[in-house]
C-alpha cells in the first residue's frame, strides 16, 4: 500500500495505472476508519477485482463543517487508518494537505440546488456545497471508474449521484448498505465521541427505526404517525434532541404524507453534544 500526500504524486500514480487500463475504485473518507469503511474498501475490491486499484482518500474537509468547533474536534488518526487500509488490501491512501486542496484565494464551488436543500442541508447550511466541491475535486484527482458511498449518508449519496449525472462525470456511484454494530448502532466516526452513557442512549435511534419498519409492515402508511413513532421513542431518552425526522421520496427528496415502499425515513439526532444521523428505506 502506498501513502500519497500530494496531488502531483497522485497524478503520477494514477496515470501509470490508467496507461495499463487497470480499473480504479475509490472510497472517499474523512479518516477515523471503522469497520463500515473497511467494508466499503472490500466492496471496492470486489468491483475491480485483483487487477484493479483501490484508492481511499483521507481528508477532513474543512468546508463541509458548518461549525468551526465541530471541525476542530474532528479526530485525525492517519497512522492507524493507514494500518487498517494496508490490512484491508487497499492500494493507495491519498491524504492531501488542506492547503493543497484549498489553495489561497480558492473561489470555485459546486452547488447542487435541489436535493441538498432539505434534511442535513437545511440544518447544516453550506455542508453540501463543501461535500460536492471536495468530492468533485477528488474525482478529478483520482479519476475513478467507480466510487463507493455508504447508505448511512443517504442524502449525500443522492446529491453526489445528481451532481455526477448533471455534470457528466464519468464515474459510477455505488451505495453500500449501512454497517451496524452488533447492537444496531450505525457505524460512524462520530460514535467515538459518545460517553459510555450516551453510547447506550444512542441505541434508541435504531430501535426507533425498527419500530417504524414494523409499523410499516402492519400497514401503517400515515407519515405523521410513522414520524411520531420515532419522536415518541426518542423523547423517552434523557439528553436526546431530535434535529429532524422526515419521510421522503428518494427521487426528489420531498416529504410524503403517505408512506410507500422505497421511501426514506431519515433522522438526525443530538446525543449530548454529538449529532448522529441514520435512516431506513421502507
Ligand atoms: O462521507 C464523508 O466522509 C465525507 O462527506 C466525504 C464524502 C469523504 C467528503 O468529504
């Protein structure tokens, strides 16, 4: 496995592989890698096979944090992340500096202006502008054939798919299922910030989603009722604050009043000082 720290060095590597026609599969991350990320790299490997190249980027992107304090708190664990990537058979870890990704007077942004306005886009203004800009830059640098995103960040995956389609970026977007801890909590780099008590409280998120799934199976289709199941369950837990609970269609990310198969029930919840997101497709 090679650790590449600069854009010119990455270009040299990529053009070498491109010349020999080896397919490139890409997993963009902000580091603090967990088993969910590793599953994404394994999926990346399965897609391109042994001849292909698996690239993981590790870059804590300052422009997608709408609060400076959140960015400052974000852990950096490059050495441990590289060890995990090496063990997982990743070929290249690309970990550029913030200065190289955002040179002085940086002034070009990618804005998706529909799907990114709701859910996390509404509660975190500017978040998706930062995500779209950095992902597009990474796509230009890595030139992948395939890029893998997690379903936990369902809105992010939909927004990126839209950008790729609208701007004719030649990359196939794959969305991999959310990986959960044994007790059901969706894996997230943010889980590490939870105190032991908050970690227990956070289980209520997946419990609430399971209750919604069960209610949908019992033919409850009223969106307000389904959302209320989540709010009522979380209200029982001390220190939990709902940011949003929404039921949406996945084509346009518009709220629905009557649930149907394939709709997305998405939520963001503050557990103490940590904001967690999760979702299910009905
Ligand atoms: O999902 C993430 O970790 C980030 O939003 C991404 C896609 C790596 C862009 O910084």
